[in-house]
C-alpha cells in the first residue's frame, strides 16, 4: 500500500496563491503597429484586473514603441515595456518573464488575443486544482478575422506530448506558476520553443486542463512563424521537436518525427508555405480530411 506523504511547509507555501494573485503576461513584438493597440486593450478589458502586461520590443521602427509609450503613461502599473535588440523570440520572452512580478506567468504573441474572461478562468483553475501549470483550448482565425478551426485539447499526457502533440498550444494557452519557469529554466532563446519545457514540467509538476476556450490565434502570413525571415525559426522548431522526441524515448516513426521528415521534404522543394497556408487550410475545412490527417500524424488538432 502506498504511503501518503504530507507536503512540507515549504511545499505548502510554494503552492499557495494570494486571494487575487498578480498575473504577468509577456508579449514579444517587432514592427506590429497594426495589432499592438488591440493587444493592449485585450488585456485591459479582461474581467480579471490584477494584471501586468509586459511588451518586449525588439527595436520597432513603425510606430509600435510610440503606442506602447502612450499606454504606459496612461496605465503605468498595467502596461510596461522595454525596447532593445534581442537574440530571438525566446530571448524576448525570457526577458519579459524575468521582469515580471506576478505569481502566475503567461505569454501571448501580438495579433493573438485572450477571450474576455480567460485570465479569470485560468486563475480559478489554479485555485481549484492546486496545479503548477494550467491551460485551455482556443480558436484560430485568418488575417481577416474569419473563423478557421478550434484547437481541441485533452488532459495532459506525457507520453503523447513526447511522441505526438503538445496539448498546451503555447503561446497562449498555458499559464505557469512563476517558480516553474525559474526552476526548470527558460524557453529556447531563438525559436521560443516550449516543447522540452513542457516535457520537463510533466515529469515534475501538476498540469491541469480547464474545459474552456481561452485564446484566439490569428494566422498571419507576415507573422514571425510564416514570414521568409522566420523560416529559420520554423526549421529550428521542427528539428527541436524531433530531437526532443528522440531524446525522451520517442521512436523514429513517432508522429512528431514523421512531421519533421515531411517538413524537410516540403522545405527542400520550397513548397512548405503553399502547402501550409493554402492547401492544408482549405483541406482542413472538411472534417473527414482533418480526422484523416490527424490519424496519420501529419497535423495536430
């Protein structure tokens, strides 16, 4: 019979939350003046008010910094920013998290948004579950704001995360107790990859899913992920997924590895953007095609 072990006082203290904990959200940004005000207002209009929103600007030249400065002057406790060169997306996120004062940390890219009551639901999830990481599902829209699909989530499963798909579609679905980030380390500096962070977290911490849509991702053809300048980050993300899968015991034909092989072929043929942004987007509107691609491990839900 397994003996119950009472948590130590230090563990109790670590897992406790204030009645209204501060939530710190980091947004990396570079020349996204068309979306930055929407991003600011999205957090200011959340039903949960004890928030700080930290923008880490990589040296924008399009008016982004001017808007950030205006809102910082109006809401100095809620809107904060720095503007300086960085060493990649992950480096920007890490800078923001190191600035954060919150007991709970999140990350959302500019152009993406949270549902109006998302942060309130996440905080409630932390309190009800006693978890160290809480996440939810979300929607995808296109550049015109038209609905494309919903990210289906399941309870966290470490083996499935390693072999196939990460149920925490980050950013912006996952929120972390601040000690999770400081104890496990930070995200990959260049790509901002969180896959290995979540594998390590799954081995050590309690991860809880709330049955709620908390975010909306906007598919932008000129975004960091899909721009020509960001192709290196996409390659690194697929390669990191493959190497981490193998490192933690995933087979060479695991779905995550198969997606890496397919990416290499499509990228070599220079048709990756066309397949992802045109072909797959259209095919996935048909439920049976989406299910088939998912079962084959070629896409994630």
